[in-house]
C-alpha cells in the first residue's frame, strides 16, 4: 500500500492556511510558475530530458537507477532536495530524479 496514508492534523492545518493565502493574492502562484519555467529551461539547456510534466514537479529522466540515486545524493550535498524515483515506483529503465519547485525558491 505504497502512498496510502492519511494527512496528519498539522499537515491539514498547513494546507488550509496555504489555500487561504492563495485566495488572497496571485503573487505566489505567479512566482511559482516563473520558477518552474526558469528551472525547466535550465534543465533542457543542459541537455536533460524532463519529460512533459505540466506541474511544478519536474522529472529529470535518467533511466538508470544507480545514476538516479547518486545524482540525487550529489544534489543533496549541494543543498538541493531531489528524490530518486526508482523501481517499483516506476517501471525498470525509467528511473528519474523528481524536483519539486516552490514559490520560495530564489534564482541565486
């Protein structure tokens, strides 16, 4: 039962506050999508296959599970949290690193 747990009370409270904040201003949504576009362009300019995601979750397709794990670890050493997604979460040969973009990111 992978990924089948309920939200905790603190997570639910944070989610409700986030929805309230988003209803008050479009600034964070615009900043999020600006960050997504910036990062997507950076990955593609560097030659990475980032699939066709239409969300702030960018898959960096590496295909090799060991490479995905080591790439994820190296990014973490550099202060970037990007999860390695490997079999059985995805079919063999489709390993990737999943980068979740946030409005709180800066371009520095």
